[in-house]
C-alpha cells in the first residue's frame, strides 16, 4: 500500500502527460476526413482501413523496419568494442571511458546532424579530402539519400547501445574467461566461445532498443534525407501538417505505437524464456 502511495504522483504525471494525450490521439484517429479536407467528428475506422489497404503504407513499413534494423545492427557492432574496452579498463579509467562512450548524448541530436551534413555534403570534409587526393573526380552523394540517413541514424543510436552493453557486460562473470584461458584457449577463442555467447542477451537487448528508437526516428530522416527519404515518422508529419489529414496522421501514429509496443513485448517474452534472461 505504501508503495502505491509513493508511486501515485508519478502515475498521475504519467496519466496527464502520456495517457491522456494518447487517448485524445486515438479519438482523433476515429474521425472522418471529408473530400473538402475538413475533419468530421465521427466514430469510424475508415482511416485505419485506408492505411492498411494502401500499398504505400506497407512500403513505408518495410523501408522503416529495414532501415532501423540495419542501422541498429551496425550501431551495436560499433558499440561492442567500446563496451569491451570499458569493461577491461582499470576502475580508475572505467568511468572516464564510459562517459566518452555516451558523450554524444550530451549534445543536441539536431546539432550533431548538422555537423554530419557539413562533413558528408558535396563540399564537405570527406569529399574535399578525397577530391584533393585525386581519389574521386565527382563528389560522393552521401546526404539527401538513404546512405546519409543510415550514417546519421547509426551515430545517434550507438550511445544507447553502449549504455545497454555496459550494463549487460558488467554482469558477466570474469572467472569463466579466466577458466577458458587456464584450459589453453587464446583471447580470440575465449571471446568467440565464452564472452560472445554470454553477451548475446545484452546484444539482443541493445539491438531491440535501437530498433525501437530507429523506427520512431524523425529528425534524422528529415534532415539527412532532404525530403527524399520517406519513413513512418516523416509520413505522419506530412499527413498532419502538409496534407492536414489529422485522422490519417493519428491512425498511422497509433499503428506505429502498436508496432513498437509489440516489439517491446517480444523483448519481454524473450527475456523470460529459459536460459535467455538478459
């Protein structure tokens, strides 16, 4: 009883700041958009039916999921050596290295993307250096396309993967690696036969978290895509502010939220499987 009373303020804030707007969004998704563009108050599932019956919606879903999955996999692969380095460091340097690994989170995501645009642009640092060295004759197209979005998304997701891996790898029993070394295994064999299997739940947790964040990403596809990359988040924005089709935008947002909740539920179910606890 005391626990519920202590949690009551937080639950009230959660209800006001999240559940109430979510309920209002769901209510808007049940309205109808007239041919004139006006929104008619109603209780109908027309917006959901149109979205689910449109091939463009499913193409958006495919593009969004594949983008998030590939960028998350790359972010986890890049974050793993950082987490292993922090784990192997002495206690004196462990905190400093961990802070360096998540330092990008201390800078605005928009500011980091503007920096990437300056680096990857046609007149950016990479193209200027490569052209000056004679490696390329024309600038490489690394922004305003899927390549730029993937680069920006990997950079933005990597610190979150580092955080999850630091927590997961910190619970590994180092005596198992010492036992493998005692039995004659070198460092490479110990890593692939002992460390990596033990770290698999943490790797999966980091990947799933990044996938959720990647699917819901908006700023990165909007800025790095230059209006040429379409994902679910940018489509919701366009429906709400450009097409002014609020029921369709709300319905697509609710479908996106349902997909993210299903993904989180899958992560929870996986973590409770025997032998798979993260």
